[in-house]
C-alpha cells in the first residue's frame, strides 16, 4: 500500500514525492509550499497528480525501451516503470540541504538514487541521479534524466488551455550574437492538446526539444530555458550544468505538461553506457528556479543568487580588476615587443590593472602569414606554447616586466585543449591521448583534440601551465577553445560517453590548476560565448561572453549577458579607437561598465582628450564595481532584441543602489522612458549620470520611471539611482 507522499523543502520551494513500495517514486509537484496539496486532507488531488507524474528518474535501456507509447520523447521508459521506492535520507551541510530518494528494479538489478539539493531556503533546486547495476548481467543505458517534473500546468485557472497559458523562453546563442532570448506560448512553439487522452492515449507524442551536441555547450542555444505562466508570472527557469552535450524537452502527457532535462542521450548524442554488474553512472547536474511571480526576470534573479552561492570562491570575485587584452580591434593576434610596449603604457595610463597578451605570442611564422581557413599561420602548429623569439628580440619577459613596472598583472592567452596538426607534439603524444573515431584520429580545422582522460594529455597541460606561471610570473591566463569536436571519441561504451568523460576530466583539470595556483585568474573563453555553462562558470572567475567586434552591435549582447553570467564574471569587450566620436566612445565604454571591463582597441593611438574619456570611464567603474558582486539584473525595456533601437539593463545591488545603462542605436527617437525597479526608500532617489556626456534625465518618483534623452544615435549613458 502506498505510503503518505513525502513533503520536503522550505516555504519557498518544496517537493511533493509519492512513495509507493510497488512502484517508482514520483515528483507530484514542486513550488512554494502553500501551493502543494496536503496529502492527508487532499488524497484524491494527490492521486490525480500521481497519474500524470513521471518517475523521479526517467531511464531508457536498450533491452527495455518504452511502454505505452513511442516516438522521440524520453519518457515512459520500461526500466523507470519497473522501479519501486525503497527509502530516502535527508542531511544538511552548512547552508545546503540534501534529499536522496532510493529506488530499485528487481528485473534489471538497477538501483537508482535521485538527489536534490536546496541552498538556504532559496527557490533553486539542484538535481542529479545515480544509477548502479546490482544485478547479474549488463544493462545498456540509452537515456537517464537528471530532472523530470510533470504537472506544470496544475495551477492554471479552470478552463485555461496549457498550450496558451504557458509560455516558453529559449535563448539562441549564435557566435558574436549571444543571448538571443525569445518568448512564445507552447502553441506558438508547436505543442498542442490534440485531444487524444480521451481515447486512452498519453498525449500528442510531440515535444519541444532543444539539444546541444559536442564540446561547445552553448554554440547554438544556451543550456537554459524558462517556462512561465502567461497570466500570473509564476515561472520555472532551468540551467543544465554541463560543459558538453545536453538535452531539454518539454511536452504534454495526460492533459498536463512535463519537463525532462539530461546530459547526453543515445538518440541525440551517440551516448550509451553499458553497466556491467557493480558499475554505476552519474548524470550531469541541473538546477531549476521556481518563483511564484515576477516571471523570467525573477527566476533569472534567483538563479543569479544560486550561481554565486554554488561557485568556487576566488579573490577575483571581490577585486574585479580592469583587464586590457591586446586582441580585439587591436593587434588581432600579431603581438611583438615593438607593438606591445606602447599599448602597455597606454593601458596603464587609462587605468587597466591586468594586461593579457593574447594569441600569437608563440608564433614564429612571419607576421601576416595566413594559414588554413584564412587564420594565422600558427593556427595548425600550436601545442608547445613557447615564446617566438622573432617577435620578442629581448624575450617575452621584457614585455611582461614592463607590465609589472606599470603596476599591472601580466597574463597570457592559451588554447591548451588542442594540438595543431603541424606541431611536433602531434607525433610525440600517444594516439590514445587524442580524440579518435573509427580508429582514426579526429582532425578539426587543422587541430587535434586532446582527450584529458589520458594521463599523457593531462600531464602535458599541467606542465605547460606550471611552466608559464613559474617562468613568467603570470597572474592571469586566458583559456580559449576554438573548435567543436563533435559527438565524441572512441570509448568502450560509445563516442558520446567518451566526450562526457573528457568533459568531466577537463573540469577536474581546472580544479587541479586552481588548487596548485589559488591566486591565478583563469578566464573562460570558447570562440566568445560558445561554452557558457555553469560547470565552467562555477570554477573560473571571469568569462568572455562574445567575440563581437562592432561597437554598435555589442550592446544587445552586453545587456542580455547577465541572464546567463553573473555581472562580476561577464567580460565585455570595450575597444576605443581613434576614429570614434566622443558619443561613440561613450557607447563603447558603457557596454562594458555593468560587467567586467575587457579594455582593448588602440588606446596608444587616442588623442589626449579621447584617452581622458576612457580614464574617466574606468575611474567611475572602479568607484562602484563592488556593487556588482550582489547585483541582480532587470530589463526595464524588455529583454534586448538584436535590432532594438533602445536597450536598457538595470542592476540592483544589495544596498538598494540601481545602476542603469541605456543605449540609443541608429533609428531611435531622441528619448525613451524606462520603468526602473528600484526599492523605495522615500528620499534621495534622484537619478544621476555616472558616465556619458549630454544625457537628459527626467525622473518620475511616483512611477519610478526615468525618461532618458540622448541627443545623438550610437551613444549611451550610465545612471545611478539610490
């Protein structure tokens, strides 16, 4: 006989879980405690929820498949239906509470544990699953969910159709156009109630699915999404915390809606895991924020707070130094002593605190040499990471010493995960240290991919980083990654499982580097924002969000980036050039001033007046940057569209101060009103310009709205309120 459902969590976020010794434990509902039915007083309500609910962990195995339906959806797995609840445990570690629910399948011998974690009563739940084979024969897994939740339409008003009452947010993430969020109802995304449940079917057999395959986790879509009740603003926002392949699907089932999140799968990613007796598998973690009102913005705010609480602590999170990087609209991969020394002096004059020498410092090819695909000649020869003597007649140390003399921390660019096909290391390292498929080493754009599961590959990376830090006294390394290696590599199980193992080995390598060099700042970059995921961001303190070179386009990226990256981690390019007008310089600079300033361009060629504008911007930034560490994002003009003429981003810090950046782009009228979500303190809430010449402000305290006027297009202003 089923036991009383388990209620676990806090007033802010609770779970209601069925406990059936003759069937799988099911997540009946999740949300604020007041919205969950009382199992003792409302048993019939709980029974209805149970009929539509999925098992805590959805599993599909080669020998079992699905029952009761077919199609592309990853639900109704036969193994999942065979599970039965056997117990649960709760524990607490500081501010983190954990629930483990155990299930077993006597037929397959699988023992499954669903693990849920809550932080300090907040509205964010982290979930993952563990599967162990305790049987006598092997079991081949084709899909295991990290998180599955049904009954997502349960709080819609009577008579409301879920296809219209629920809206779904996704973010396309094209290279140099990242964070393109869009909102549409489920019907508009192609999911409808087709009426077949009345005829004994589970539903439409359709789904809304977003997936990413390969080693760029966010090259097409962010590993995020948000389901929002159109009328009330109740919302569920999720992130898949993995630096490789992942899958998210949302679909109808028994007149309601479910969400299933996972890492790689067989159908989408060539992933299978054959578990011999005694072997086990752990899914990738995912996190979901559930908020009762405020919609997408409130849910992103909750995730922002969770991201801060769950990441590895680093001093860089507190200091937030201004970084100068010589690549973007600057030297563009052609550094030399002659070119760098004037930039070092100019960057110091402007106020930079870190100077990173970007790509090309190891390039012995003659300047201007073009290799495969129109990239520099060094592209397919990287791997040894030794300085190029022709570029630095007095040694690279001469440049790095000048950086230190000017009061800045020296840094270098590195792309450690690849070996160029022309590099001697391509022949020196063992075959097994590289990605292979069908017995052949994989080549992508003139590079081979290292497999960090192999000790020789990891030893090579460790030796490179330790040598650079020791010999050059580096305090900063930019880790770039410019190829997407595809589904995976040879493995006893499947290519997808090989990639998963490499992904996890890379994270372990990052942890090892930071353990050995705790003061070293590692920047995350992958062709701009192509690896924007919490697995990486939970470890590395700063993240390059884009490669966009056009100062008129980057505001749409900068304004939306805090949806996926905390402001104090999101590095935005700011590249002042001598051809910029004063207004354009303002736009160039404001775009970076609500994140991490990545100064670039040519400050060495600016006039004195232009350099003074840059210095003023950076001095202003340093006066408030401490506020970014607690700030939560809002979008007073809506989440930025790619072609929007007016854009706005507001960050409200823990002390109540709101920082507001507003951009006017081509085609826009002279002024625009923005409702600013500032906490009401009664007095002193008059907006003031922090940076940006010529801005006109009109403040409506009662409506908490500011009308911003910018006299010329392609200009911007930074405002403080409170």
